[in-house]
């Protein structure tokens, strides 16, 4: 009959082997996850600059704001883009202090995809109105976002692209940002 | 999305369960069953639990940081424009078809056969030596001879029905072919099945298997689980008779003859594969009976470690 010490030794050895095997499995999964990106580079991934996005995915166009309220600066703190399963470019900007996202600009070929593409969304709409954005019909909404902050959003369509700008601030600044994207 | 994730989570659960069985060298069939059960149970439950706790799991941000994003593979084009997703869906449909043809329909036939078996037993038992041999075999086993039904059939038939009035069905052909000792071992194996039917593991596993009728991993794991069940019942049989050799010989005698499996065409290939798989199981059982070895390890800790890893890794697979 085995002593308790020997039994604990068996369990410990087994645990070690299991951890090694689990690590191999995880490493394999990581490699499997990267393989499609080697074959094609148009899946959703992070980019360092908008120029990289333009070079890699060659999107039809990427509209960039030229106006930023005080405390928000170019370049974006996060850029991710994809061509599959639909084209999309998302830019996030942090506010003063550099921690929290205060501005999100998305463009995609799939209508309504902003809910999936934005980590912050306007969930409690207090006001909703139509707005003429330099000749383009847009929807302006004001309310509370899912992070509890007051926010406003503007959505419009230009040809086959759907744009959404979400700002943790008043709609007046939001309108200026949106208008700066259209030339 | 649920179907995709259950399949992916099944793969992870199956692989990690096998890793655990290997790492801790777990051999007892009942213990192996518990690990294999994870690959049936966890995939069904995990996705709704994950989504309830973290609703944004599966959005783009989560996928960017995930361990595996299945969409990356599914939207790869193969054969000029057809996405890999189409192949995946085809596999699920094929698995569903196999389930209905190979499992669901035979169960219906089995139920009909058992009903026919009831009708056959209304015949008078005429052959006294057969009945005497049956009584000799059942003696000493915890089972009433009144619950043993003899079927007038030359083939080697032995099966049991469970429920409130369990019965063992045995053919005259088998009684004539087996010695009393072999028959006792065979009966003891069936008593094992009847006893095990009172525990819900296999029934629960089959319900989960039916819920994931499209999942090829669930199909494979359930079959492995059923194979382990045979070995558990072998252990029960040896425990009841104390004669492992008799059981091994009885199993060996139940191996089907080669000639009976020569069918041509696709049916022949499928039949051949099924025959080969059955052969492997029977050989493995015979070999195992000869070298029965129970784990001397407390499997609780390995089990919980495995569950923890399955839950943790599966969370990051979308």
C-alpha cells in the first residue's frame, strides 16, 4: 500500500505533466489563431497608424476628423480595421489623462454594425433628431452610454459606408467633429 | 453561434480530458467516464453562462484578444470563393445524419425488437437441458431466473432491458454454445448494465448527445463513454463471479465471424469500419480483463483541475 507521501508525489507529477500538456495545447491554439492572418491580412486586427490601414486594406476611403475638442488629440489611442466579414475601421481617442475613451469614430459597410464595433455605446437615448450634416441626412442622439457617462452620437451614410461618431460630451462638439470629417 | 461554440468547446474539453487521463495515468473505466462526460456536459452549459456573465464576449474587441477567433478560419476561401464555413456546416450536417441513421433509428428498432422478444417468450420452454443450463448459470447471481427470457434463436443473442422490470434476454443458440461458467459471466455482465442503468450518467450523457446531435466531437466522446461502460460492466461481472477468465472467454466467443461481414460497396465499407471498431473494443476488453488495474489515485483533484482549465481556456475561444 502506498504511503500518503507517495500518493501526493504521484498527484504532483501528474499535475506537472498536465500543465505542460495544457501549455502545449494553448501554444498550438495561439499558432492556429495566427495562421489565417498569415494567409490573409484583412481580418480584424489592431494597427499602429491610419497609414498602415490604408496600405494594408486599401479601403475606399477613411474619413478622419480634423477638429478635436480640447483634451482630445490625434493620433487615436486604438485603431482596428478589417475587410472580412465586412469592411470596417474603428478609431478610439482617449481624453485628458490618457485613460478613458472619450471619442469613437467608426465606418463600416455593414449598417448597424457600430453596436458590435464600439466597446461603448449609447444605450439610454434621451433625445433623437435628424440633422443636416453638410447636405447629408444624419441622426443625432443624446443620452447615456453603457459606461454611465453622458454622451452623444451622430450616424450617417455616404454611398455604401455607414459612419458613427460617439463622443462623451455635448452634441455641439460632436457636430463640429462630424462636420470636420466631411469636405 | 451556439453550434459553433459548442463544437469548439467540445474539442477543447475532449483534448484536455485526454491530457488529464494521460498525465495522471487514470485507468479505471468509471473514472475515465467522468472525464469524458465533461466533453458532453460543459460545451452545452458554457456558452450561455459566459454570455450571461459577459454579454460583450464575442464582439470585435474580445475577438481581438481571444485565444482563437473561429471567424478568421470560417471566412477563409477554399475552392474559389467558397468559405471554410461551408465545409464546417457540411460536417455538422453529416454528423446529424449519422446520428439519425446510426443511433436514433437503431434505438427505435431495438425497442421494437425487445417488444418482439417479449412476444417470443410467450412460447413454452420446451428444451429442459437449455433451461437447466440457464438456471445453473443464474444461480448465485443477484438476479431472479424469472426475469431471464429465453429466445428461440440459433444466433448468439444476449441483451438486457432496464427500467422497473429489468430482464435479460438470451438466445437458445447462445445457451447451447456457452458453458454454464461462460453463461454465468455473460449474465453477470448484463446484471452490471442493469445496475448501472439506475445511475443517470449514461442516460444524461445520451440526452446531452442528442442535444448536440450535430456535434462530431460529442458523437465520438459518447461512443468512448459507451465503450468504457462495457468495461465498467466487465468489472462488475468479475466482481460477481470472481472468474475473469470465464468472462474473457465469453467475450471472445461473441466476436462475429469474418464471413458475416462481407458486404459490398459503400455499405460494405461502413460495415467493415463498424466491424473493425467492434473488434478493437472486444480485444481491448479481453486484454483489460486479463490485466485489470484500478487507479490508486484520488481522482477528485485532477478532475477539478481539468474542469478549471476547460472553463478557462474555452472562455477565450470564440
